């Protein structure tokens, strides 16, 4: 794994609550009285084996029961940032889910500040935040969340996304919310085409007018959509390991990332929920080489595309790309 860890990288689609190291999560479970279903670490790891996307969502909700205090978020943010820095991830845009916890009594603004406190404890990596809204809660409730997020933009919240039960809740009702987010100055993205077909991706484009799209595996089923994504340079946040483990694709070698790459799409490589899927960004790149036949030179191209996909200012993107391409691991990819 040496080269994959050493090469400088950027990540754009990773969820804070899905990046909690197993030992840290087990400690949180014990902190709040334990859970009979996970008496030890081995049982916890078995909890993170999924038959399908629905079972993954159930595990996600179960895990969230053990994040109850603001300091819990500072703690897991620090651990996530340290792990990223150890993989030479130099810049990241990280999702967090404030509305999921405001329903449990935590204030959106204070939770956001707590996350930033944890991130600020780690040097060597820059992390911006994206608030991941939830389709299931409806646009009226999430508009309240959006207004609260506007108050804490100074905590490095640069965008919003929308996740949740894609197959049950269409994106159309969120149109006005996303328009308002843009007026506030937020960037926009959406999970689409992961648990539903190409029509979900079209909705993200036409209804929400998002700048990026997360997952989008089903885009390969619609040649016109592939052409549109390429022509309009809409970046895709790809999460191959996640899609394999939730059953969105059958295997790593079946993932459409090679099709997207050859079609000239702007794509990034990401982990989604690394601790819940037993992966890391370095591991994703290793699998691209071993399972999908990407050369290291092509993986360097993917890293540059990830920089291009980011919401950094243009000058910052140029500076970062220049820094990366001068790195010894980049110059000598073998």
C-alpha cells in the first residue's frame, strides 16, 4: 500500500458519520450504556456487513444513536482528519448530517462548530464541510436546517447535498430549497443514480441544477445522459468500494468508472463511508489498479480530475495540481 498512501490525494465524497474508526465507535457505544447486539469489536464489525442498500441504511441509523453530545462530533472529526492526513489526503470536502441529529435534540449551529473544533486539532490537511440534507425529512423541514447553516458558514460550510432514500423520495420538491441555497452562496450536490435509475440523475440536473452528482452508477445505462454529463462537464463523485458493498454494482471490476473515464467525464474517486465499508482512499486506488486495470499514470489523472471537481477557487486548484505533480511519488509512479 506504500505508493497508494504516499501519493498526494483529494477526497470529495466522504461522510463524517461513516468514517468513525471501529474502536472509537465501540467506545461510544460503551459510553452510552452498551448494546447487547455488539458485545465486542468482532460483533461490531459483523454489524457492518450488508445484504443490500436497505440494510446499510439501517446500520447507519443504528450507529447514529451513539452520537449524542457535541464533544462526540469533535472527537470523531479529529479522528477522521488524522486518518486522512496519514494517507496524504491534502484537501477534502466532507459531508456531515446536522438535520439527522437536530431531530435528536442537538442544535445545527453548535454541532457544526463542534465538528470544526475537532478538525482544527489536526494539521497537514484542509477540510471543508458539506451539509448533507435528507430527502426523507421533506423540503420544509430541511429549509429550516438550511437557514441555520447560513449562520455558521464561517465554520467552513461551503455547500449542501441531499441524500436519504433515493428510491422513495424524488428530488423535484427540493427545487426551491436548492435555489435558495445558491442565493445564500452555497455550492450544491446530490446523491443520485445509486439506488435508482438514470431518471434520478436527470432530476438532479434538471430539477436541482446541482454542480456535482454523487455515485451516479446508473448513468452508464443511458448513453444520452453520458453524453450530456461530458458535454456540460458535470463532475461525478464516484465511490466504487461503497457501491460494491451495498450491492449497487456486482463487483469492483463491474463498476462503470472505466466507462466514465473513457467517455471523458470529470470524475473523482472517494470512499463514501470508509469505516462502514472497511475501506480507505488508498485502498480504493489499489483496487482500481488491481481490479479495473487502471495504470498509475491513469490514477494520477484521476487525482487531477478530483482537484478539478473540487469547489476550491481556480487559483487554488492550479496551485494544488502543480504541487501534486512535483511530488516524488507522482514523478516516479512505479
